[in-house]
C-alpha cells in the first residue's frame, strides 16, 4: 500500500511538473512572438524615420532650382509631419500614403528641371530614397509575417488558453488604407 501511495504521489508530481513546464513554455512562446512583432515594428519605424530625414534634404535641393513651387514644398512638409506623428500601423500607413503622393509630385516637378536631374546631390538623395523605399518594403513584409505568426499563436491551442489572460490581443497588420494605391507602390525616383 505504501508503494502504491508513493508511486501515485510521484506520478502526480511528474504530471504537475510537465504541466507547469508546458504552461511556462506556451507563455514564453507567446511573449517571444509578441517581442518579434515589436522588433519588426521598430524596424519599420526606423526606415520611415530615415525617409523622413531624407525628405528635407531632397526638398531643399529641389527648392534651389524650383523656388516658385511652394505649394508642393508645403505638402511634402505636412505629409512628413503626419508621418512622424503617427503611432499605429493604420496611422503610419495613411501617413506613408500621403508622403508617397507628395514625393511623387515633387519628383514630377524635378523632371522639368534638367540641371536638377544632373545635380550630384539630387542624384545621391534619390538613390538613398530608392534604397530606403526598398528597406521599408522589406521591413513591412517582415512585420506582417511576425504579426501573422503572433496572431496565429494567440488564436490556436495552446496560445488561445493563455493569450487573453496575459493581455495579448491580435496585432495590427501594416496595410495600405483602402483604395489608396500610393502605399502599394514606392514613388518613382528614376530619371
């Protein structure tokens, strides 16, 4: 009888140990995926900030050749301010759409000035802008992949058991606003 009780207690302890390990592992997996989403969002933010930092230099270069185009310069500045002030993926996507639209208009104006198109500063800035657009696209893809993995993890078993209790909510995808094709395409910067 004593062996049976000892065996039963040992079996219960082993079960409790494995159950606790499973809970801890599931919780840590959700936390890890949440941090991955945050990391990828940070990368998007970094690249959008890089582009926002390039914009004033690009505007100033174009201003030197097309000073009378003040309307577009204010539109670019306003769009840049909204991008810097945006915080959620939806707000960032909307602001990015406005930046893309105003940059496209700025680059169309630049086409009317052959000396500007040959200016080495302008060429360097457009190359940096094109590189930054590529980095933004890669960062957006990685972020959306991390969001998909996280959202899947909190919706399927065992994550669905713990997600709500740990305060995890589905993350928001970084998508263009409905009907806004400008976000789906980077501004054209080739001349």
